[in-house]
């Protein structure tokens, strides 16, 4: 019999209905475990975990929420004047101009419009971990399309792009910038490169209780290339295309790949975005100003592209490295920006509400509108509107 242990700290009683909804998911499903944290106006207003073997302090893989952390590094480079979103990528990365890519701008590259979702033959784990190797491959590759306004989710190469731009613009690895400028000074439980000393806090990502193998994906299709399905992910047991197991490999979370290698908890996700946008009040009552200016936030969070993905035909909306809310993924207002992950982890800031939210399930589940994370996000906005 599964024993559930719930730790629910409602600091602001306006958010009690959100905590109740989280608890109801656990009551209805004995296999359900998850964390939820919310900052509003810079204050931690809800910090909760429900289910078996899940505490607010435990951490797990958060997949493409890592792209949100990487995008915040890109935002810092923009703010410093080291990166111009309207400039051609080749200004910073001359080799990228090969094969007809000289006109692709930084904004197009970082909003999934470059036509470089992957490469035939895929990337090896070595090439992704040392992304200088993967960067040299994509720099030489021809894009799959040339017209602007077409997008497809660059599931792995987006991390490669951000890591290479960090090296070129700041002469420093993205992971080190993130640690030095963002994570460490704000004491955030979000790691792009989990130290070995913190491994006891890591909980492996679990497959969903209704997990089914993925249907056939043509490895040479746009979707297959984006998912690296020709290369797979090589671990101790050989190559395996099972995305849910990827952050369970120590080498992946140690490297902290900006595409999918981040390790965090819900509090870390929420605090990351609060630190960027509203600032936050720490446990000692000290106030910390946001590390991004309003002008920077506006520049990196503005929609760059919206429409059907060239890879899978689903709607998508992207800013500079960030996902934007849309009817099929209604995580926030028109001003909201953040990222979700393959296991349905979710982190975002919503300046319209002064809200930052982090949600991390222990078992992989669905994301998007109507999902558990989506329902929690909707209710968090509704309680604020009701109290206004």
C-alpha cells in the first residue's frame, strides 16, 4: 500500500484553493506525487509537496525547463549589450554563416525558426555534453527551410545554440554564467550541472502510470531529427530512445545540458523566475531586486513566432528561448513566459499578475491546457483576480 506524505505550507491564504486542488490530485491517484511552489509579488505564498517519497527539498530532472534557465542567461547577455537580438548569428559565430545561414538572426535562432532542429545521424552523448562538438556540426549544416515565420521545436539544438552563443559572447560556458550570476547569488534550487554532493537529494524521473511506448517517428522527418531519434541517447545499457530516462543518467545532470539537463524542485523553478522578474524576499526577510530590467524582460519575452509546428503540426508560440502561452498551453497571460518539460514540469513568470510558479511531478504526465499543472496555473490566476 502506498503511503502518502503531504507537506503543504500556505503562506498566503488566498492560495489555499490551489493547495487544495493539488491535494485532490493525490487523493484521487495514489501514484501521484508532485511539488508546487508559487511566488507572488516577490513573496513565497505557497510551497507544497504531495505523495510518496516527495518533499519540497527533493529535486529531479526538469527536462526543457532547462531551456528557460538558459534563456535567462541569454537575457543577461542582451542586458549587458553583449548580444544583439537583431544581429545575424554569424556576427558572433562566423562559422554559422555556412550553407546559406548568413541571414539568420539571433532572434530567429532562439525562437525555433532557424530550420536546424537536428541532423541526420543524430548527436552522440559526447557531442551534446561537449556542445562545442555539436555546434560545429550544426554550423556546417544547411537549414531545412529559408522562409521566416516557419518554426519547429528545436528540442536539443536550442541548448547547443545558447551554449555556443554564451561561449562566443561572454567567453564563458553558459552553465558557469548561470551558476555565478543567477543560481548561487540567489540560492536557487535549480542546477545546470548538479554537484555530486547534492546527489542524495535527486529523485529519478518516473514513467507515468499509464506510460505507453511512443508511436513510430520517422527518424529522418523534421520531428525525428528534432528528437535526435537517429542518434538516440547512449547510456550504460547502450543507445535508447526513451526521453524520460535521459536526466536519470548522472552524466547528463552533471553536465547540465541547457536543452534538457537541469535538475530542480518546484521552489527552485518558481524562485528562478521571481528572481528575474519581481525580485524576492528571502527567508531572513531581506529583499532582492530582480536581476533583469523591465526593458530586458520586454525584449526577451515578446512573441517572435506563433503557428503550427513544421515538425508535428501542433500549435506553438515562442519568445527568445521561452515558451509563450497559447490556447493549447494556457499557462499564463499574454505577458507570461517560461518553459515546460517532457515530464510536465513547468516554470514561468507572469508579469501581469506578479506571479512566478513552479510545478514538478514525480511521474511523467501530460502537459498543456487541462493538465494538472495547467489547472493549478489557471486557479492561481483566478484566486488573484477574485481578490483584486
